[in-house]
C-alpha cells in the first residue's frame, strides 16, 4: 500500500507560481521588410523592486517566416529559484500561445527557444512577447 501511495505522489504534476513581475514584455514587428535589431527587457521580482535577469528576442522583427531566438538569462543569485521559463505570444486576431523555453544544460539560469513568425503574405503586425519565470511550489507534508 505504501508503495502505491509513493508512486502516486511521484507521478503528481508539479505546481508552479510566477516568480517575476507581470507584463514584462517586448514587441516584435512581424512582416517587416528586413530583419530588425534585437529587442530586450529587464526582468524583475514579483514586486518589481529587484532586477533578477533579462530577456531578449533576436531579431526584433522581420519578414513572415523569420526565426526569432528567445533568450532569458536569470542572474546567478536567483537561478536556482527558477524551475521553468515561458514566453506568451499575443498576435492580435491570431490569438495567444505560450511556449516553454529549454533550460541550458549548464543549469546556469539560461533558457532559450526559437519561434517562427507566421502570417499571410503581405501581413504586417506587432506581436507582444511576455516573459514568465516560474518557481515550483513545494507542498508541505502534513504528516498525516
């Protein structure tokens, strides 16, 4: 019976809580004639008072089909707090999506993903990319 209980606990999905401030975003231009300079923003603690890292997207715009490198770097003193990083894309009428970034194998607080801008030929728009850092919520064992 104990083995079955432990197996269930191990299979439980982790629970996450957002670690950084809301609305930490950049805007990229989709459908631009040429690739544009990278865009970046600082990332802050949940209160917005402490800078904990940075995020950048390169290029910061380009023609439909452009591959954009999305990179989040969390400062060393906060890197161990972060269990997951994601980016939410808001593309006007196309809606929203959210993507998990891949952690760098060094475990040094670097997260990355490449996303491709999509659209119809001739379409021009601005997409907002919002960065979210997540810490895993550890459930306290009540001993019972």
